[in-house]
């Protein structure tokens, strides 16, 4: 039988992983500069956690989650996103007891059973951050600046930042009733999906990707015009801080988060280099989520970003990964030098050098071809004569030069 990867999944091959590792290292470095610590949560959780945190009426919970019963009969789900697991861990491990503001990041695989397309797989990878414990606009602005800094460090300048405020539990219900009344006037012309949302989640109609819906709702009132004083002041502070940080943005009144635990700031980072699926990252404030999941009322803000879409842009830009090629290829000219070569390779590796040696007992000519194929910086050929003399020719394969070196001082020379 010919086994193949399951539809919507993809092998990341050794020829690609060096680029992934380089990008991941830059992402981690930026997180660490902002003093965010890594958290690693299980890739599956209780289904109820995601149903509560993402919303039972969303497409993710209704159609896309990988959900199954384990042998105990419990319903478990492969994580479709990272925030729910982080908040569950925050509550379970009492992370807020040790410090007033908990700043964490994550990087790993997520799972959604959706239609595979460019930059969107059924097993995909996300990185993200959550700051839990602070209600301030300064925290919102830092989260946004953190996301932007990651893309800046990776050389991505062709992006756009959109921000909005979705109000809070005081001003949002009033706006939703106004919006619902306006939507009912045009309900018969809206798409079936938007018609269902009028009663369930009217703000999501503004987020519809249906062009007809977008045209019909273009004139509808926006929540930024109905914010109470606290939300309006908070939003103004976020905007002023982004301006102070030199981060350009546009206010998009149609950028919404449909679930009630989202509050105040919402944002999205897009790039025209991705085509129609242009979202790079999205996030916002969710002050009511920790309480929704059974913890104490705790303000939180965060973002999540897709790795596959990021890698698509970087590949177009010719992003060069860190050099992972061997420093030295040890080629043995005869059997008498093989044990020396193997011992020396192990010794040099223990000193931090990237060393390759032939394990297939190939001819010297084949070994040198392999050194070229692997783009090794240096190669040394050692046989019985070189062992007797204690010296050998070290070849610089990029400059096509060579020089005699002492076998005993090979370590010092490579340094």
C-alpha cells in the first residue's frame, strides 16, 4: 500500500526546516526582548473548553474541530487555536498568584478540518502571545507593537494594521440592538449565513466576506460611534501610543469580534502579498474570557499569527535561513584512517563544530563529491601517510584554496 500524508497536512522537509528554524528563532528573540516567556500546552483539550471559549455558534466549533471520544468516553478536541489552552493553564496553575501581569507566548501546531487552500492547512502552525492581568491601553499597544516588531525583524514592510474598538459589556448591548434593528430592514437581501447571525450575533454580519452583504451593510452604524466614555478613552489612548511608537494604522469600524467576552481593542495585520487570504495576524482584548472559563475576572489581551502564511511571504522575498551547512567534511583516504576520522569527528562536534564524515565507506572521489553537495566550508583528506606525518591538506571548498595544517591543531584552526 502507498501511504500518503492526509489531505490538508504537509511534510516540512529537511530542505525547508532550516528556514523554519531561523524564522522561529527570530520570533522567539522578539518575544524575549519584550519579556514574554514560552508556555507549552497539550495539543488536545476537553471539547467543552473550546466550545465555551470560541463560541458554539462559530464555524470553528460547528464544522471544523477535530473532535473524538477517548477510551474513557470523554469528548476531546485537537486544539484549533492557542488562547483557550493558555487561559485554561493560567486558571488551573494559578499563574496570576505569583505575579500581577503574566506575559506568555506559544508556538506550535493547531488543527482545523477546513477546506485546504493556499496558506491554510488542516494541521497548521501558529505563534501568539497573551498578556493577562492588565486592563490598560499600554498593554494593548505593547501587544500590537510586539506583533509588528516580529514582521519588521523578518523584513516584511508591506503590511497594514487595522484597529477598532468593540466596546464592553455596558455599551455593546445597546449598539447590538440598534444594529439588529437596522439589519432586519434588509434581512431578506442578505446571505443566508448573515440572516442567521442577525439574532444570534449581529456584529458578525459586518464581518461578512460576501460582497453583496458588504454592499448592503456599508451604511450601517458602527460601534465606534456608540462607545461609552471608558471605551472611547481607552481606544484613544491605544491610537496615541501607536502613533508615538511610529506604527501606522487605520481605524476599521467593520473589524469586529462576535463573542461577548471580547472587549475594547480589536486589531488585524494584513499583507497584499498573500492575495485574497491576506490576514497575517489578529488579536485584541478579551477581559471577560478568564471568568467565562471559571476563573476570577481578569483582563487579558493577545494575538495569534499563522506560520504558513508568513513562510509564503518570506519564500517570495528570498529569506535566507541561518547557515546550517557543515563546517568540515572529514574524508578518509584508506581504512587505516577511518577510526581516526570517526573519533576526530566526535571530538570536534563536542567542541561545537558542525562536522560530517562518510558513513557509507565510499571512495575518496565520492566523499569529495558529497562534501561539495552539502556545501561544506572545508574538507580535509586523511590517510595513512597524513597520520604518519601528523599533517594534512585542509581545502577551502568555496575559495578553492588549500593549506597544510597539523592534525593536532585542527581544533584551533577551525576556531
